């Protein structure tokens, strides 16, 4: 894409009403636009990043047999009354229509997915099944000061699975846990699977997936020697205690952000919605249910918090809106006309597009310093500079945004030929 055609602009100053680094940088770089506390619109580059994260998650969910659907976000209040959540879930947004009918806006989808599964799962032969979606969630959060890491509207991947036996549930639970760790790794993050309380419906443990960051709202204790990690909320251990799991390491306390969560819901929702299937003997049985969430937009915020520096955003290749930022430094358009630099940059841009490389082309008339500062702010992994030297020598400066390393490359090397 040519930057001269882009409708968004970057800004030098962080907005005064944003305290979180992720929101400050994303607003400055023109990736997101704030509508109100906890609610953002995603602009062209922000939408690209979000979709890349979604795609990584989608591929891994499909790989463990998840089937993607798209559920309604405007829900009948009856479903929420049936599970008790209408009165018990404080973050639930409720709406009243002009006909005085009541609705809920989806903050999670157990109330919708369970009746859907009930309709199609009739026999043990229809199990197990895992259904997921990637979509918007709405929650009446009290605090919304963490930028896109805690939204009142946000994007979540939520998967729900149904099983015949506890063993089969446990098998899938382990598979999902591994799949989650793979997702975070593909996004360039190190997440810890943290033992947490099972929440309202189960005494069993759940797993929260935590990325260490000072911008997080959770406190965790983790072992410096084994993979043991626990939410400080439920830990009976104190700081500097010996790890009771491996008896070797020490536990350290850290701030972290929850980027995913997996729960054993047992038969809570099967009960509420009278969901049974016929087993091998033709007897009615209740399926065991699990839910598996990933905070897609929160992940985008965590990536910004983790890699962003004093110059701006720094995207890992897997989620970057473009792989290459092509920056031309024309010597000036005055006088005799055609600038050789512009011609060379145009040609390289066409070649990159032809080669299927995602490229943002800064084809604007601006000073080099301005262009570089803006390029740093946008955070695209590689910057390729086309100036007078490049035209003269046929080699281009390729700068890594993450490390600042500079390499000299020929056109063929850039195009991978
Ligand atoms: P938290 O404790 O942070 O409020 P939660 O336990 O309410 O999270 P879940 O209901 O399990 O979260 O939702 C699944 C995932 O969605 C979470 O692990 C988190 O990554 C993300 N998430 C939850 N609430 C928000 C929010 N308000 N804004 C952005 N992402 C969120
Ligand atoms: Mg919450």
C-alpha cells in the first residue's frame, strides 16, 4: 500500500486521556481510535494486526478439530435467566426494547452455544464436538484504564467442547492447553499456564495463561526452576518460598496479563438447558462441557507492551501489518523533472508486491528524519531505504526495527531470488 493514499495519520504526542502504553502508541500510530473509555475502533493497520492474531488462533483451533461458527451477540434474556446469569453476572449488559422486551448483549456464549449443540448432538456418536467463534464481547467493566487490554467491547476467541466422559474431556483439555501454548509462541510471547480457581461452577482447577508484563492486572507466583505457576489469588505459598512442585526452585512474584483461560464446566449448562444425548445403551446422559477463551484484542495490547520501545511499536513478523516498510528519500522534485530515486523505489515496490511480500511504501514528499521517526513509530519489522546511494550502487539498506541492525542487500536478495 502507498502511504500517500492512507487516510490515517500519525501524531507526535500521546493523547492526554490515555495512561496505558499500548493505547498511547496505538493511537499515536493511527492503529486505533478511541470512542470512549474501554471502546476503540480499529483503523486499517490495527484491523490488519487483529486479523493476523485471529488467523493464528483460527489455524490452531482448526488443528485440534474446532469448528468455527458465528454466534449472535444480541441474546434473548430467557437464556440468561435460565442459567441464573441474568442476575448473577455483574458485567452483563442488558437492554430493553421499545416493546419492553429484554435482551442481553453477549459477554460469553454458553447461553447460546449450549442450545445450539443440544439441537445437533443426539447420540454418543455425535460426541465429542468443539465449537468456536472469534467475535466481539461486551462487558460492563468497572475499570477500563488498560487501553485495549481491558475493553468494554473487545474481541475474544471462545470455544466450547462437549464430551461423553471425564477422561475424554481431560484428553481434550490437555490438547487445548498445548495448542494455546503454541499460539502464544507463534505470536512471539512466552505464556505460562497458571493454575487458578475453577470459578463459580466447579471446584476443579482451571488454567489461566499469563504473559509477564507490568501492564497486567494479575499477580502470579512462578517457579524459577520448573514450569509451576499459580495465581497469587489462590496460592497458599508466600514469596521466596521453596517451590513445592519440584522442591528445587524458588517462587517469584510477578505482574502478568491473562491472555487465555480454560475451564471445566462439568454439567452445569447441560443441566440448565436439559441437554442430554443417548449413550450406547440408549440411556439419556448429560455431556461434560468445557470452555476455552483467548483474549484476541488483549493479546494485541500485550504484544505492544512487550515489544514497544521509546520510538514506538515493534511488531513480531507473525502479526505485523506489513513485513516491509519501503521508504524512498527523493533528492527533490525540482528542476529537470523525474527523480531517479522515485523511479527506483517505484520499481522495487512493484517487485515486492509481485513477489507477494506485504509492503507499505512511503512514497510521500517529506524529510528523511520525519519519515524515519514515523517508520519507527509504525513498527514494521524491516525498513528498506531507497536513496541516492541505493540508486548508484544497486544495494539497499535494510534495517531491522527490533534490533536496529543494518544489512546491505541487493534487489535479488530482498526479493528472495
Ligand atoms: P479478567 O480476569 O482479566 O477479567 P476473565 O477471567 O473475566 O478475565 P474470561 O471470561 O475467561 O476472562 O475471558 C477469556 C479471555 O478474554 C481472558 O483470558 C482475557 O484474555 C480476555 N478478556 C476478558 N475480559 C476482557 C476485557 N474486558 N477486555 C479484553 N479482553 C478481555
Ligand atoms: Mg473479567
